C-alpha cells in the first residue's frame, strides 16, 4: 500500500497561491513562538517548514508544502486572525511581518542571495544523507540564518522562556524556523504577494482562504 500523502493541486488563482505561501510565513511565526515559550511545536507544522527550506528545487508549487494544505493548517489559522475573523497573537504577527521585511531586504542584496543559495545547496546534499530534520541539517540551517539574515540591521528578537531558549538545539531550531519563514515569504512574493495588499485586500484573502480545501 502506498502511504504517501496525495498531491492536491493548488488553486490556479494567484490569491489562493499567495494565501498558501503566506500561511507558510505565519506558520513559521507560530512555531517560533511555540518553541520559545514551550520548548516544542506541532511536529507536522515543524517538518513542513524544514522540508520546504531544504528542498531548493521543488517539482511544483504544491510540493513546497508537501502537497496538501493541511500541512499549513497552523499558518492558515493565523491568517484567519490576520483577516479579523479570529483573535490575533501580537507576538506571532510581529514575527510574521518581520520575516516579510527580511525577505524584502534579502531580495535587494544579491551577494547574500548567492551566499544563501550556496549554503542551502550544501544543506540539501546533507539532508539527502541524514534526512531533512536531522540535527546536523537543522544546525546548518540555523547557522545559515545566523550568517546571513541575522546580519541585517533589522533583526528578529525572539521572546520566550529563557530556559527553553537556552536548551540544547533550541537556538538552532528557532533560527532554522525563521529561515523557513523567509523562504515562504520569497515564495509569497514570487506569487505576486505584496505588503500593501495585506492592508487593503483583506477581503480577497478571506475569499482565498474560503476556497482552499
């Protein structure tokens, strides 16, 4: 029996694709918050983010998030808050919008884009041997974030339980998740997503969320 997750074709309209990519950004924001406060996060949400970051050459848009919108369910729920349908977490929202800001700065820095691409290529080879969520892979993703995106003047300050944040592998996991959020922010931009649209086109986002399976 084939137990692989079936690939569900993403809606062809740009708004739905933007919603899915944006869900990845805010799923990363939510996972960072969970890791920082509790020391753990939903495994499916976490693995979706890391695998999306490691796979630098996905075969399709759907393959980025593992082929089914449920893999981004946690992020989609945050988007419901962004549209005003649910209560929003100010901390999660801050993380998400900060990742989008980092993405904008990254797009304007060709040297860093090249450095990031080369580093992720090395990580992809490592993941092929160990697996995408192996500690060595996560450590290298965290180091990649630290050497690139965290050098911008605008840095994401993560709040949480100091004991949790200082526990073994936690800084690496948090940084790897932040990198995943920026990866999804780039995907969102590639699909036509823009920051100003989040402010004036919330109805379109609501419709896109309603159209997802």
